[in-house]
């Protein structure tokens, strides 16, 4: 696998992980026992910590990428196109 493919797949895993990790530990002001600030919606997070979300996302994406690469290297995923399929490509 080429290095550019590895980077591209990692970023796909990273953005997928971002949307999985984002809701965790996001508490509203009501859940935190505080009063919501004027102009904020009730569902807005009370204290949003973006660097914690980035760190968690990077950790999850790295674990997924290592698992994907291990499966790729073991031969369970084959990216070679068979010769008869190449002849059918218009």
C-alpha cells in the first residue's frame, strides 16, 4: 500500500471517528447543574473542549487504522483487480 493511500484512509477514519466521538462527554447546562446562558439553546454543550475531542478522535482513528493495516497485511483484504474484471471495464 502506498503512503498516500495510508494517509487518505487515515483521514477517512479520523473524520468518521470525529462524528462518533463528538457526542461523548457533551453535557448540557441542565445536566451540569448550571443555568444556560442567555442566547444559548438548551441542547448546547455546557463546556465544549475541542482539544479533548481532537485527542480522542485521533486515538480512535489510530486504533482503527492499525487494525485496518493489520488486516490488509494479513491478506484478508485484496485490492488487486482480477484480469477478467479489467477486461470488462469500459
